[in-house]
C-alpha cells in the first residue's frame, strides 16, 4: 500500500511504472517509438540526395527537399536544384552520387556529403555502375544490402521508408478508429435506450459489410493515397473497440461515483469524458497495440493485392508481391517479411506488457 | 430546531416513483408528502425496501430512468417544482442548492481523480471559479470536515483514504457550494460505530455553522435518529406511516410499525430474553397490500377494517400524524401492543 505521505500516484501512473519494469515490453516500446520518431529524419541516413554540398562557392542542402515544408522555407538552399547549375549537361535532378564522384577526382574544392546509405527508395538504379550489366532484381551485395527490386530500386531503402509508412499508417488508423469507436461506444453505453438499440444494430450491419470489396471498389474509383486508406480502414475497424467501451460505460455509469457526479450537477459531457472515460481506459489501452498489428497487416495485405498505396510509394506488401512474380528472388520475400515480423513482434511485446501492467493482480498464479 | 413560522425550503407533495420489473410496475414511493423547514434535521426511517432512499433520490431526480420513473407529485424547492424543470435547470440546483451524501463512501468517489479536483469540480461547475480558486475553497472545506493537512492531500486519490475519511470528503463535496438542503442517504451505514459518531457530530457541527441548512437524514438506525433529528418520518411499504417531532415520537410512538421498530432495539436490561421482532417479512414490492393498511399483514393488532380499507394520515397530537385506524380512533396502541406481545410469548 502507498503510504499517505508519499507522492500520490494515479492508477495510470502506477500502471506506467509497472509497465516500465516489464523489460521486454519497455525496450520494445522504446525501440518502436524512437525508431518511428527517427524515421522522420530518414533522408539524412538513407537517400539519394546530398545532405550538404558545395559547388563553386555555393552551399546547398538538397536533402531539405525530402522534408515537408523544406523547399518552401528554404527555397534558395533546399528547393528544386537544376542539374545544369551543378556542372551537368542535362536539365533535371542532380545525381549527387555522380556529382560526388566527379568532384572527388576533379579536386576543385567542391564536395558533397551524402547519407551513409546513398540510395533513395523510389530511385531506379538501373544505370548504376555495379548494376548496369545485369537485369533487375539484383541479389544482395555490399552496396545494396537487401538487393534491388524488379525496377532496380534499392530494397533496403524501400524497407526502411516502408517502415515509416507502415507505422504512420497503423498509428493513424488506430487513432482514428479508436476515436470513432470510443465515442460511439461511450454514447451507446451512456445514453442507452434508443440510441444504444439502433446504434448497436447499425454497428452490426456495418460490421457485416465486406471490407476488402469496399476497398477494391474505392480503389477502382479513386487512386488511394495514405489519408484515404487510413480513413477507409478506420471506418471499417472501429466496431471492435466500440463493443468494449460500450460495455465499460454500461458498467461504470451505474457506479456510485457517477451518481455523486450527477448529484453535484456536472454536465453529461463532463460525466462521460471526465468521470467515466478515465475509468474505461483499460480495454482501450490494452487492445491498441493489437489493433496496430492488425492495421499494419491490413496495409501489407492491401499492398500485396495491389489495392494499397499508389505505385512508387515504398511498401512491404508490394515487395512481397514482387517476390511472388519473381519466385526465385528470395530477397524480395525474405527481407520485407522479416521486417514485418520483427515490427509486429515488437508491437505484440508492447501489448503483452501493457496487458500485464493493467493486470490488477500483482502476482499471476500461472507462473 | 423547527421553524414553523418560516416557509418550508422543500415541500414534497404526493410524490410517486415506480420501477419497471418485468412488465409490471413496482411503486416504490406512493404518495409521499412532507415539508422541510430551514435549519431542521428530518429523519426518514424505515426498513430496507420501504422507499426511503428512492424518496431521497427522487428529490434530485437521480432515480435511474429506465427502469425508474417519477410518475407524479411535486418537489418544490423554494417555490420551484424541481420535477417540472428541464435537465440543465435541474443541474443548477444539484450540488449548488441541494447537496447529497451517499451511503457508500468507498465507491462514491471517482477512483482515478484526485480528491481535490473532485471537490473543486462542484465549485467550478456552479460558480465558474477558476481551478486555483476552486481548489482554495476545497482546502477550506476539507479542513472544515476534519481532513488533516488538507492542502497536501488535494492530490491524493480516494484509495489513499480510509472509509471515514472518504465520507468526510463526500461531505465536503456536498457542502462546498453551501447548499440550503443536504440530503444524506444512510451516510453512516457503511462505517464503524466510532466513525459513525464522528460523522454525525460533523453534520451537526456543519449545521451549527450554517444554521439555515436543512438536512434530510435517511437511515434505518433509530439511535442515529434519536441523536440527530428534530423531526422523524417513518416509512413502510412505500408510504409515510408516522410523522412526528423526534421527542414526541420517542416518547409516544403510535403506529404499530413504529412500536415494532422500537421494540426490536436490543435492550441490555433484557439480556437473555429473546429479542422482540416484527413478525413476518416486508412484503415484496409487487405484492404490497392494496386497499388495505400496508402493515396489516404483520400487525398483531390488525382488525377487519385494516384489511378492507386503507387508513389516512391523521394528526393525533400536535404535529404528530399517524396512518393507522386504531391510532386515529385515539386507542392506546402502545399498551395494546404490549399486551398482545405478552400473550404471544409463553
């Protein structure tokens, strides 16, 4: 028991402390969170654009073009850079690897600093020195650790950028679908009566709509982008948490503290969101990691089937699909599946630790 | 102290509250009327299922609906019928003008919110004060209800308090907006006897500090009534059976049910003898006698007319009303009961 003179901890703070003691989940959580945060700086580590380059006394930061707002905020240094201004004959994007190579030998004081892995996710490498003489997909090599795909794009770059896409997609889907599901379930459970009756019948009808066909129809009308896919998937995956939250609200609303809150004149909205919701967080928080697993898997499946993200977007499912058409190229299947497996495993570890942290019994009998 | 010359702060008339049980309706409160005067403490006494808690909940319209519904009557607070108000209007009364204390201090506080916030919440809702000032008021009231070191304990959670301390927090929560009426629904039932006395003292102290505050104290404990109440309302079978000033009721109870209640208080002087009980059980709420005295099935004095006609609430002494044919006729029910009990006992 907590002594009364110690710093008071809310139940969520205590669960957070418990979660931190569960090492496997805690490390997985940190790994996922930090890798996701760092993935927004990915062009600094993996990409074809130089981070900094100097040409004839002019200092440019080409990598800014890969960051949102980069080109608009720094048009002189990070916007569109014409290759002719950097000593190339043709108009177009600067090939910084060629630039670096040329200036290294020319010794004119011009230089470029490229990311450690200087290949972009949507850049075809068919004309590159090592790959020019063979047909894609190329097997893994020292330059291309995971080989290239059937259009000669670097698989490693596509994998790491695909990680960012998958996580961004999964987290957005979970956030959106849990917001919808929680709000709907909360209203259903709290208001009860007709809203609950008809609301839940609507949920049942809605859950019986086949998700895949709907996505196929949507994909055949408009070309899906990340936002559209997130919205469509969220619209078809909020029903599960709705049931749990509805049940929590049905139970919690008959508790004495709710009657006490009503008796001091709190508004219905305050009672729903300030009084009951914090008490109904358990299923929301403990199912969220598994919903993330589901969302990421859905994206991979959709991409695999070709109804997912627009073509050049780096995606794991699309790589696996290439592996299906190039059945002898093991690297097209093994690497994306390994990436998927490790990611989902880490998320499941987090989910396991969350469940454990929310377990009211400090000691489990089954151990 | 009763203030008959002043208008009542709360005037309940013919209140009817029922619950749906299956496809039948159980009338839990059947035509209850009473007045509550400023500064008085009114006790509502009765067995479980007599309708006393539902009466209290109906005043603030806290009866869960469905299955419950308030079917008739009026609850006038300072001349305004609370039952006719819209939801937002009732909200302005709840907590601000009429406060409520619940039976279970263990579950009446939100387990995930610190107590300071919960007490301050009422002030924020009703007086629109910013959080910091509301917390100052919370400190003031938590100190007043006897929470030591209240400022430090604002951030503590309900699980860090004992039952008695939690009930103190609940009282602070109910009083923090300085309501005119405080409804206490069995505030001491879940507490240890020593803590019970402290909580009752606290309620008395609060009333001494703000003598205008009227308290409705719902309890099944006659000792609590004797200690704290100015006037007592005895309920049985969803109806008021006897209303009287506390001294009058304790000196000369008239209704056989009230007599039975007093008779079943353990008396150390009669140690070893079987404890007097009221024969039978409270009838199921769906099987309450109709067109008859509600108590006749368990009354040792029941006569034919008790089975065939329902008595009215009749004033038998100044401010002392009873719902009993026999008492209305001026018969000494107390002596008759004693005789009947003596005969029944070998």
